[in-house]
C-alpha cells in the first residue's frame, strides 16, 4: 500500500447556493510537489482551507500518515505539521518580519520574550533555503516577494512538513517566480510534501511531480506531469481546447486619446526620490500600449497619477485634448476613463458590498440606477448585474447578492473587468488584468481587450507577465527606475531583449 503524507478522502463542502467541493479525493505522497489545478471558483482554495482547518467539511475524512485526523482549526493543522501560504497574505503590516514569523509561537522564559534565539533560527533558515529577508524590516515597507518569503519562513520556523502554497506566484515578478520554484524544489528534496495551487500551466509543468484537476467543484483526475502536456491539462481544467495566443489584427491607431507630458510623481517610501521621473508618451485610439517592467519601477505610481489616485509633482495630462491634470477621480471616470486596478481589494471592490452593488460603484448616480429624488432603482441594478455575471462568467454562490468577500480571487477580478469594460470607456487602463485568472478566463479577457481596441478605444496595459506583454500589446514602453528607457515593437523584439531593457542593461531615446 502506498505511503501518503496526506489523504483527503471523499471531501464535500457546501456554502449557500453552491457545493464548493463535491466528493473530492486528493492524495499527497511524501516528498512530492503535487499541483492542484482548476478554473476560478473550481474549489481549490476551499479544499486547502479544509485541510488547514479554516473550514469543516460536511462529509469525508482526512488522514495523515495513514491515520485519521480531525482538524478543527489552523492550530490543529500546525500541530500536525501542516502550514499554508495564503493567496492574500496573512501578515500584520505594522510588525517586523521577525515578529510576523514568530507570532503565536513566541519563545519566552518566565513570560519574557526571547527574540535572540528566534532571530538566530530565522536567519539560519533564510540562509539554508535561500530566502534572504531582513528580520527587522517592517512588512508594509517590503515588496510582495519579500512578504511571501516571510510567509514561507513562518511555515519553516514552525517545522511544518506539509506545505500548502495557494496561488503563490500571482503577485510575483518573473525573477521572483523563478526563485520560488527553486525554493520549492529544494524543500521537496528535504523531504517536505508540497501542495501547489496554480492556474499557470508553465509553472506546473516546470515544478510539479503530479497534478490533480478540479472543475466546478468536482474531481476530474490526477496525472503524472512527465507524461502529460499543457494542452491536455487545459482541456481537463476547462473542458475544451484553449487558444494560448491572442488572435488579433494589426493595430490601426488614429487620434491621440491620452497625452502624458513630463509627468513626475513623488515616491512615498523614499522622501528624496521620485517614483516617476519626467515621463512622456501618448496612447491613441485603436492601439494597446503596454508599460512593461520589473515590479517596483514606477508603474504603480504612473497609473495612480493618470487615474487620479496620486497628485502629480509636475507635468501635464491631456485626455481627448482636455487638461485633466487636476481633475477629480469621479470626473475622470465619467469622462470615459476606466481603471482595472492592481490591487483588487484596496481599489477595486468594497468587499462587504454585494456583487450587484460593486457592479454599479461608479454608475449608481446615473438615471438608469437612481431616481430623480435619489432612490436606487434596485430592480435595474439587479438586471444589470445579472447581465454582466452572465456575459463574463462571474461565478458566485448567490448570484448578484453574493458578498464580494465570499467570492474567489479570480471571480472578484472578473467582476471588476466586467464593470470597467462595460462602461465602454475611451481609455481603458488595465493593470495586471489577468492576475490570478485561469487559462480559459485569460483567453476570454484578452479577447475582450482586443475587441475594445478594435472598436476604436485606447488601451494602456500594465503587465508583469512577459507572455501577455508580447502577445497583447501593439507597442511596448519599458520602465526602469521611474523612467521610460525604451520603446519596442513586439513583432520585432524578443523576450531576451525586453528583459535587458527591464533590468536597466539597455536603453534608447523614446519619442514622446
């Protein structure tokens, strides 16, 4: 009989209006990296939350090392050696890295905190596994890649043997993803057993030993990675063939929609530095202009400046020939600028609002949704939300009345994209639009963005995914340390050349 580290047998978990896990069996071998693949809302995170004790299943049993165990909460999971890095990190932002790692298992003598030995253990672990972090850095001041390393060190500090990574690469740069893959392989070699949730087929093919596929809450099958292909995995996941390359005709750009002249935005983390320095470019009707770069090179602040979330230190913004440099956010939105934000929780949704109320966040005051005396037309809001849910395949347990917080990350993203594209904007600012989406959803969103371009809209895309940059954009502007250092034609460049610009090893003059 095979020796499994973890067996989840016939697990069923229900929520109002939905069976998230329908009689699922998952078996994790000792020392293997086992990928869990599925569409947004397929039940992957729910299944892992059952294993980590965040949810209790209605049916089924969990075995560890062949023995039936009961996991009532995450403390039980930790006692059994099970650790989890969540899709949205569980860190205290105002605490240091060290304080976050030891939180809940603080070493003490007679009630006095003993940080010295904890620091030594954390430093030793970070060196052993190549997880270089500064133990004294404050969480809110470090990159998401460093925050993720902190989460991994939390598991290693607790000497967890079963490690769950829930969408670990969704917020990482390509370089950080490569580093994480090496870390995971090293952990598996040490004998740790890893469950790896991902939508990214390339990553699964590179790092996993086996892959189990879920679809709409049901178990589809488990395959050996060495004996399968990306195409076969996508078919299992979506139930049909998926186009990996975006079909699109050459761009036919016309009038200038957005003109950025000498834009400078101050840096929040470095008081004497600018996050964006003297940047100028134009975006025209009928084209997709992509801002590419390694995360943290000013792309976020550039978008904040254009959308109105941050004031400009200097420079000028023109939209359709009109100066909007000091225009409030709502007036920019009403004028026809849509923004798919980088952080869907901070700037995209009100998590405690229903899905239908989130769908009309920027339009509730329009006559279609509000009467002349100020009352919301709830029937119209419901019908509008139902149409978008249908068109964009937004999956939620209770339809339009589902709280946004209760939806999977990918479906939250689809809701934002539906709302922003349906406004039919003249300028669509799309920041990481497919972050956390499965291949079927990515294919659909890419087609929507291209269709939007073909209708004559201007699209400003910001992406860290090099494949997305190369296949979706008509022009690429590369940002490095707050400046635009190159303008590239995706048909005439390579990923390698793009990488040189992104790393600051190459630069050319850019015509504004």
